[in-house]
C-alpha cells in the first residue's frame, strides 16, 4: 500500500496528521478525532491535558467536547476505552440508547453531535501494551452521508481503512510531542534527561555551569508543567509523552 510510505516518512506529528486527514477525506471521512493517553485509570478518564489530541473538527465543537468535559459522557469514547477493534456508530448508538434514561451529560453530547453533523461514522480503538494506556480515533462521515452508506463502505474498504489508521497511530506515538497542552521547555527537558541518567542536582549544576538553585527551578517548572508532584513522576511522564531523549533531524526511513 503506497499510501503508507508517507506515514513512515513523516518527521513531525503535524505533517503526518495533515496527510492522514486528507487521505481519510478521500475515503469519505472529513472530520477526525484522535486521542492517546498513558494515564487512564479503571474508573476515571484521563485529564485531557495529559492526552495527545489531534482533530480537524471546528474549534467551538472541540471546546464544548473537550474543554467543557462533555467527552466523559460520549458514547463513542466510552466504547473506545473499553474495547479494541472497530465498530459502526449504529452499534454504539443502539447500545447507548438501550441503557435506559439518559443523563443530562449524555443528552448534551447527543445534541452537540447533532448540531455539528456527527451523525454517521466509525470508531477504531487501538490495542495497547500498557495498562493505563488508551487510544482511539473517531471517523466522521461527510455531511449528508447516512450510516447505512458508511456501513456499506466499511464492508468493502473497512480492513484497508483500519490498517491505515493503525499505522498512523503507531507512527504518532513514536514522533516528538506536538499538540499537547503540557510541553516542557528545552531546558526543562534537558535537566529531566540528566536526572533520568542518574545525575544529582549538584552533578547537573556542574555539567551545565549553573547554580543548584537554578537546576531546582527548572525541575520545579517541569513538575508544574506536567502536573506531577515528584521529579521521578516528571521523568516518567515526560518519557511517555516523548518530551525527553528526542532524536533531532532523524533521516527518513528508506
């Protein structure tokens, strides 16, 4: 599949996402919502600021869905956090409605999706090797396309579309962090890398030609940026988010 070459050649998440949205539009899905987190728990959703979210939905839709927390009641997202594979929105919708009375939040999500034309599509949930990790993508069909038409398309092209999205996801998780709310400064990344290598504050100060108090300031800033309490937690989160030990100017795979 020649379409996959562009994913392997992408050097940034932004470049990959631009190509991916264009390719999915060719298949009939013109609005996408991708989310990836390694900080999910069994009973609560991850903080959106800890997730990598990529989307080409309108900004006001994203604000309502993410910033105002409506995603917590979204049927497609709930399905993706509990399953692996792909499914029609018809299946999710029928299962969702069969649950009985809807909560105010669930009603708000349904109304929001209807307002912005999210009426037909497919959701893909990716398999993860880490307990607290979750990732998925919602593919919204173009306005005017029915769920029957999407389901018919999936019968013919579904396996192909799913493979492409899996490749996109795997490439995204290996690329340097972009599109995240919590992004370290170059100096914060540098001092966390040195801590990860076993260096003390005094060692780092000597290596960088700075005072220990300055190193402490950068470590404190890194903890605040990542929303954690300890430097050990900051090292782990920065590593998971691909914000430390990032290779610069990597050659494309040939």
